[in-house]
C-alpha cells in the first residue's frame, strides 16, 4: 500500500472547456516527466463528473507554500530550473530516438 495525493478539478470548473483542457494538459505533461522533484502520476480519472489526478505523495513543502515565504534565491531557482530542463531534454531526446527507430 502506498500513500497518494489526489488533485481534484473543482466541479464548477469541469463545465468550463478551457479549464478542463488545461487540467488534462497538466496531467499529460506531468505524466510524461520522470524527475525526483516532480511527483509521479499514477492515474488520471473522471468519476461522476469529477476529474482528478492520482499522484505520488511526496512529503515536504510545496513550491506554492515555499513561495508564500518569499521569492526563491536565484541559485535555488536556477538549480531547480536546470534539473527540470535537463530531464525535459533527456525525455525529448529519448522520444526522438523512439520515433526514429519506428520509421
């Protein structure tokens, strides 16, 4: 058994096609990433009109909570951005090779 976090799209937003599309895009982007600083997506679901994402529960402070204390120091910001960019680059490179191999 594992602990999970559940991110729910408020029901009022589910009827807004642009908000629903944004929620679904966010889930798809997160599902495509694999990085220690990004939660793993386990499932994307809709049940009785409620849209939700089931993701890895990670203990600690969320970026949103951290930013409420003030801006991140530039070195910490650059470190986080570098980690995400490196992972995204590796993901893109791997996808390009998979597509090329299938041709």
